[in-house]
C-alpha cells in the first residue's frame, strides 16, 4: 500500500486497513492476555500520534506489551533501560571521530527507532529524562549543532514504577502532560493468569507472530484518524467535561486546552479503532481516564485521591448532550 | 457528638451577610423592644460569628433549650404575662432568631434565619406605616434577598452581582405585588386587622378641660387632621373646627357629656353663610369626636352622628385614620328658643367657688343694662385691661377664675374661655365652651390644609334671646393675631408655622410642607386604600358593580399574565439550544423503555443496563442505540435520522 493512493481507492483501502487493524488487535490480545481495554487504548494512543506512559509495578507485562506493539505494527524497536547514571548522550547518541573518513560522524542513540521503550523512566535523573522528553516533543534531536530527524512514525512507550519506590525521580506534571495517555496494567485476572502460566513463553510467541501492518500503513491510518467525524454535540460534551473539571470543588487543576485537544484526538483514534461512524460519547468515556487521569490534580480537601476515581467522578457528573 | 455541633468555617463567607440582613430587619423594632432583647441579638450574632471564625463547637442542645426557656420567661415578664400582640410577638421573634443563630450549622438553618428576617420586616409594618419607612423596608428586603443569594451562589460571585440579581428578582415580583395590592378585595372591618399603635403617648383633646390642658397641647407639632377643600377655602378668621362641647362647670374644670346622637339636631340649624365642601383625614384619637368647620350641615359617612350640642361624633372610637367629607356654613343661628330647663342647665355654676368673679359679673351686668351690652363690656375689658396671652400661664389654685381674672392676668385660650363662660353664667346668660381647633395651614404643595395639635383651641358660645347660640371667642379680644394668623403667628410671626415652636429657616419650613404634602398622598392613597377607595378605583377602571369575586378573578388573571410574561422573558433570555431531532427521538425511546438514563451514562452503557434490568427485546434496543449514535454523532448521513425514526417506532410498537 502506498501513500499516494487516490481518493477513489480509499473505500477499498479503508476496509483493508480496518481488517489489518482488527488482526493487529487480535494478535496483541493473544500475547498480552486479558488486557483488551489497555491494548485498545495503547493502539489508540499510537494512532493519535501520542506517546504512552505505562505506570505499574515490575513484572506486569509492560515490556512485553511494548515489544509486541512494535512487532505487530512492523515498527523498528529500541529499548532504553533508564538508570540513575544514564546520560543524555546514551539516549540521543554521540558524534564520534571516524578515523577512516577523518571526520566526526553522528552515531545515533537508541532513541532513533520507530518505537522506543523507555523502561523505568523515573529511575534516571531529570536531565536524562528531559533528553528523551525533548526528543518526543520535537520529533528531532540536535547534537553538535546538527539536527537529526527522528523516524516516522515515532512512538515512545515509557514505563514508570509507582513513585513511592526508593531511588526514583517521578516525572513532574509538566512532563506528564507530554504523554497522551497514562495506563495502568494491573494484575491479570484469574483465567488470563492461568492461560499465561500454562501457555508457551510469550517472548517465543512474539518471534512467531507476523507483522500485520507497516510504518507506511500506520502513517495512512494516522491520517485517517484525523478525519473521523466529530459532531457538535460531542464537542459540547467535551467542553462540558472540561468545564466541570475546572469548576468541581473536588479538583484543583482541571483540564487545559491541550488536555481537551488530547481528549478529542484520543477519542477519535478510539472511534477509528472500533469502526464508529463518528466519535461517540463512549469513545470519550473510554479514553477519558487514560488521557485525563494524569492531568487532573485532586483538591487537597477532596476525598478522592485515586486518578481513576477522579475521572469516574467527572464522567458521572456531566450529562451527555 | 462533636461532629453534630462542630463548625468547619464553611459558612464563614455567607454568615456575615445573613447576620447583617437580620440586624437590618430587626433595627426598626429596636426602639420598641426591651433593651435585653437587643443585647441578646447582638451578643448572639457576635458569638456565632466568632465561633465560625475559630471553628469552635456550637453550644450543646441542653444549653440552647435552657436559653430558649429563659428568654421566653423573660418576655412574659417584660410584657406583663402576655405573648399576644405586636410588642411581645416581635420580641419573641427577635429572641428566637438570635437563639437560632446558636444552632445554625448548615445552610438549611441559614434559610430559617433569613425567613425570620423577612418576618421581622413584615412585623415592623404592624407598628408603623409611615412613608419614610417604606424605602427602609424595601432596602431590608433587598439585603435579605442578597444574603440569600450570597448563601447559595458560588464563592467567586461578586457582591455587586448578587445585589443586581436580587434587585432583578424584586423587580420581577413588583408587578405581581402591585396587582395583589390593588385587586385583593378589601373588607371594611377585617377581623384580622391589628390596631396600629399610634395614639399612645400622643396628645389630643380630652373630654374635659381644666386650666393648662390646651397649652400643653400647643407644644405638639403632631398633625391632628388634614383637610382638602373642594372649592373656596374659608378665611383664617372663620377656621373654627368644632369638636366637642363642654357645659358642666365645677369651679375648676369644664366637662361635656357622652356623645349621644340626636337625630333632630340638624333641623335646629338655620344656616345662611357660604357653603364649604371638604374632606378630612383624621389621625387616630381613640375618641369619638369628629371635627368639622363650624357649623356642619351635611356629612358622610353615615357612621358620623350629630349630638344635641351640634357636635359630630363617630360611632366607634377612632383607632385608625379615617376619612370623611362634610359641608359647612359659616353663618348660622341655632335654637332661637331655649326651654326653661335648658336655660337653667346652661347657667349653672357652683356658687361657693370663684366668689370674686361672680360678684364682679353681677355688678357689671347690673351696670350694663342688657345682655348684649354686658358681653361687649366683658370683651372690652379683656381687650383694654392688662391681660396677656401666654403659653406658660402661672399655676392656678382653688378659685382659678378669680386668680386668673384679678391676680395673674396671664392665660391661654382655655383660661379666657373658662373665665368668659363663668362671667356669662354668673350674669344669667346661658353659655358653654366649644373645644376644637382654630386655624390650619394651607399647604401649597398638596393643596390641603394641615391642622395640628398646636392649633387646639377653646371658645365660648352664649345664647341670646331671638338670636340663638352665638360664637364668642374671648381669646380674639386678647390676642386677635392668634385668630388671624394661627397659633404660630401668635407666637412668632409668619415663619415656622409647621414647626410650631422652633423653625430655624424658611426653606426648612418649605421642606416640611412638601414632605407633608407627600405624606398626605401616602395616607390618602396607600394607607387609606380601603373598601371605598378600592371600589372607586375599580369603577374608574371600568368595572361595573365591583365585588370581591370580580376583583379576585381579575387578580388571578393579572397574576397569571404577569407570571407568564416574566417567564417568557426569562425563557427567551436563557433559551436552550434547539433540540436535535435525533435527541428527541432518543428521548422518546428512553421514556418508552421506562428507565431514565443516568447522568453521564453513554448510550452503550444505557443499552447494557436496559438488557440487564428489563425484558426488552435486546436487538431492538441495540438497533436504536447504534442508529442514534450514528445519527447524532456519526458522519452526517441523510438516511440516519429516518433509520433512527424507524427503529424507535418499531421499538415502541414492540414494547
């Protein structure tokens, strides 16, 4: 499939794209068991050109989710393990002197991959963290005065251990804002865990799974996501949610305009993923906790401390127009 | 327990407004309330505010109950073991409002406080209904409304905004209130009417007269009555407002008789002078006497009767301001013949009192030769000899007329009238004393005449054969300016009439005159809007034969129209956006399903719940849900709405 496909070809292409997306979801579900919702959200995040932050305890499948995403979507994959002595150059790369050519050559770092897994991002120093976050934001890297573009599509999956663990630098709110979504995987349910324990090794499975998409197709899908219809009543709904988040006494910091844009982008991607003919309120509600959870700050006297509950409070309080 | 009595500072923002509103509505009562009630109110408000500020606990229930009992007993004690009436009632209300503060913990209690505030405002109307109290009471209502809004509005709304909202609310209510006031049927003697406490401590004429009575009245600026003339106004020298007639003398004071109506009294008058038509608005006196220009020949309403002494009296004591009209003629003659018994009655006096005066009268009468000449001699004596007209006459002893005529020679109208009447009786001429008012000031702003208590006057009538009763005012001989220019003219010259005794400047005098004109309109049109005025107004509006049913129906119609108009105005202002046809259809669906969607429940979740809780056909539900989402939120599609309509009607048929 080529980028230059004409409008006339689109309907047929669309069907194929949808089929490919469904296959990708199915493949991902077969590797990461019992996490349909999270996988849909991760896919939606990717389709909306956003970056994903997965926050959970170690051993819950964060890495395997990121790896399987790269594999199924046919993206190049790099993993950076963040440690407290990680330097920015370890992330973005360095210029080294090439003896043969007698000149400095840029040696790209692990950030130059279409899907980068930044593991345990909160264990590195803020300096190293910001090197990654700048790359995410600008989609380019400047080393020694030269700008190097990052590949397209570009997708960062950062994982973070809950911040109350020792020796961590939790990401500040301003940095959290750069992630379109924050997910929590949580423990698998009984049945999924049993299937996991009795089944084959996940990493071995991963090798066998064929990629269902490629980078170009993903680009087209991302373009199509932006064309998903957003109706007037839905805009009203998003505005009502945003307004409520700013006015509710339970919430100290409500959603910013960027947060509102993120909400619509994520909802669009989710609607696209589920083949909705437009963005439905259900799409907004499904992505709301992931998009808004890390952007809302509960009021100091509020009884609601959990971001998930806070999101639920907003959704349950705002009528759908 | 601590949770129940504790405060958390959440009322801190709105409490000062509530307390302020309450203070503002209690303020008009303060001068009538016992001091301890005001002290209780102030200390409770201060305590309540401080408790909220420091987040202390409110006093426990037993203490509040004990305080309430104590205050109740204190009110019983302050008001002579009664709690009925305006005084104890408003004191009770103020005290209970104060104590309510001590248990005001949540917003609901604050509501109660503001209700009490409104009630206090209404209660102050039971005490006084002056024109100037109206703006104050309106302001009190406005402040209470604002406090109400402060309580329920979000914290960041400015005070000015709340004030504007409450003014707007009052403005919306104004036309309805006005319609209620105009059309609510008035009943002539409403059984619920509370007599307005205005006559206590106020001066007025009483049914007997002893030296010093009227001069004490002269210090009062209070309005006795107001008169509006239909045509010509009588000259000052003719402005004798006849009140009651005194004819019994005990040597010191003169007394009259109970106001018994005499149906033939009117026929005894043969009047010739100019006729004056006028209306009088009489302030409450708690007595029966009606004042009319000497001599009234016709009057209305029927409840006014004329007594045998040609005085007018009301059937009931005048507890409220009344209005009556009368026709008077200034030249008249009455009773050209007097029976022997009557002549005897009107010449009686105690022989053992005032012996010098009696002796003097008999000597003069013998010297004069005829009654007329004798009267002239006495009048001339008052005029020529050294008699003085003064507001501060010396105190008189056992034989007051003797003392006055021969020693002090200083007196006020009652001294001259009393002395003159005695001199006449001693000489065998029938005489009596008329109490009333003399004078009156024409108010150029309201075109009405004000007669004040300071215009109170006493004069005499003597009976002469063939001429009947003649008015003779001995004061006119001593102080003719009293009769020509009125009371204040006699004392101070032209200016300061309405200030009676102390008018500092001409402009102030003008100001009081214009205020009085306004007050007269207020009395006539607002307070005097009783059954008669209402009937007249209804007729003027074109209602033939107004009765309470017609008025009530009009009232209901007007109030309905008012509410509809205001609602339309408000609805147009806050008009909701036109409803999406898809949303309307979906609304039909949810109503038919019989399960209202929850706030924030998406159509999918709703469909899920519907499947779980009811026996609805799930494929129908799913079809409606998906078509609704498509029509409302999906890519615009001209068939989507039609499909939704089909799905909904199918669902309705199947359900």
